[in-house]
C-alpha cells in the first residue's frame, strides 16, 4: 500500500474519535488546521523528520494505557511564589488553581472565551506558518481539536511567574491543550510548566513577543514512565526581544519536543535548551528549527542527554539564516552521555545560510563517562556511583545554565540529582 494511503487511513482512524469544538472566535482557525492536517496526513516513520522516532504511539486511534507514578517528592516549583493553573488529564481544575488575576496581565481559558478575543489574531497563526518548510501534523491536530488551554496577554511585567501544572489521574487519558501567549513591548513574563499531564499528551504553545519584550519558559516533564507526549513551541520575536526556553525530561516512554522560532526583529535573542535523563524503554526527541530573518540576532541551542539501559535520544536541530539576516550569531550543540553500550544517540544538526556576515556553528558528540575524571574522584574516596552522578550533573550543567533564574537552576539540578539517586547502582 502506498505511503500516502497509509497516512490517510491512519489520519481517518485518529480523527474518528474527535470532534471540532463548535462555534466561537477560533472556529475558522480550527477548520483551517483540520484542512492542513487532512492534506498532509499524520506523521509516519518513513517521513524524513520522523525517521529517528516512531510516531505510532502518538497517532494511534487510542492511547496506550499508562500507569500513574507515585513519589514522596514535593511537587516541582512548590517553594516558589507563583500563580498556579492546574489541569488534570487535560481538564481545568478550578479548585486546585489560583484565581486567574495578576497585575499587568490578563489570563483567559480557551474553553471559556466565545466572543471576539485578542488571541483571534494569533491562535493557529504561528503554528500554520511553522508548517513550512517542515510539516508538523501533530501541531495542526492540536490547533484543530484542543479542548482547552490558557490565553495570556502580558501588557506589563507581573510580580510572579505563571505555573501551568499538568496532573495525571486516568491511566487511559488523552489530553490536547493549546496555549497562546502575547508579550507587549517592555514586558517580561516567566512561565513554569510541570507534570506528566496524561497517558498521551499533545500540547502546543504559540508565543508572540513584541519589540523589547521577554518570555522565559522553564518546564519539566517527568514522573510517569509510561506516558507519551508530543509538544510544540512556536515563538515569533520582535526587535530587541528575548525568548528563552529550557526543558528537563526524566522518564516517559516516548517524548517528542518541537520548537520553531522565528527572529523577525533586529537584535533579538532566542535560546532553547534541554536536558534529559532516560533509563530503559525511553525515547526522547528534540527537534528544533530556528529562522534568522533580521540583523544582528543571536540564537543558541544547547541540548544534553544522559542515557542508560538501552535508552534512545534524538536531536534534530536546524539554523536557517535568510539573505538579509547579516551579523547573525547562531550556536548549536547537542551532546549525549551514554552510560552503557546498549543506549544510542541519533543527531542531525543542520545549518542553511544565505548571508555572508555571520558566525554560525554546530557540533554534536556522544561518549561515555570520562574515566580519568572518574578515577580522580574515586582516588579521593568518593564512591563509584556517587562519583558517576557528580560527573553526570557536571555534563548537564551547560544546558541548565541557560536558565537565567539561579533559584530555578538549583531546583532543576536538585531534581536531576534525585532522579540519579533513584536509579543509582551502588
């Protein structure tokens, strides 16, 4: 059977159990997204950008059952003063959430807004643009069928971050959430995200950052080992604006994180970083596409993966520099630390440059623990397992340091250390 027919059949099977939310200001964007999805079809392992990651679990008509992981650890970011917005299996939990009121910003729920809304000019817009030159059908699926999400407009800088908390309570849950963020000129906003969310989770975030605005996103994906997730971040940057995103991933049988960034204003800065630690039946894919379309912009991609017991890590990162994007500074590094011979790291770094006054570089390495460094620590009385954990944390540090807030850096490293302790082989 031809690949096109296979994809069409899979798409029809997936859509059979879904229905477009009716009416409202987002109806047009949803119909457009559905048309795009039907035209391109759901991803298949033979698609170029899916050749390292089998999408079957993300596109099946029904999600695979995912056991709920329990732990005595305090929830992420629990010690921080933040505004909490909680979803359980993709359903908003009003009792667990704070009042959606914070000075300098407005917060609405996608499921509740029916009339004309500022997000009408953004919902699905960046996602649609992000389909060229690479098709992202799971993002189109999200725009069409998202049942809820948060719409955030930051006119000024709020006094505390917004924490989106995703809880998992049903072993068969299938959640689709879509967030839209608009940051005005001069405003700065921090969004924290954490939690396993659902047995299968499809999430999209579209962010439009005006001249001089700043958006920081720090998220953790963890706990439930059997969960599967596909996430997308689309960001558009104006002049002298800043976008910085960091993701820590532990556990999860299948995770695909895509980030699509477009620098459209001069002197903009975009950093996207990630650290993951996987053990056993663990497949983690970071796919990034950064487009420089303005003068004197800076982008950084920093990804570190620690893999053991047959775990797999994937990185696909591209920097596209358009002809007028002179004085571009583009940096990309992807590295893996393989703690045994059964794990693997698959990387596809790319540069496509049409300007002549640029400084762009990329690199990708994969290796084992530094035996000299390990011997040094052992010779000073550090037990083998603890010495190895210290070297792993040191390896992850470059990615974690992309987080500007030192308190958040410390919390991320503490969680990474706790994961290593749980998986330690003394």
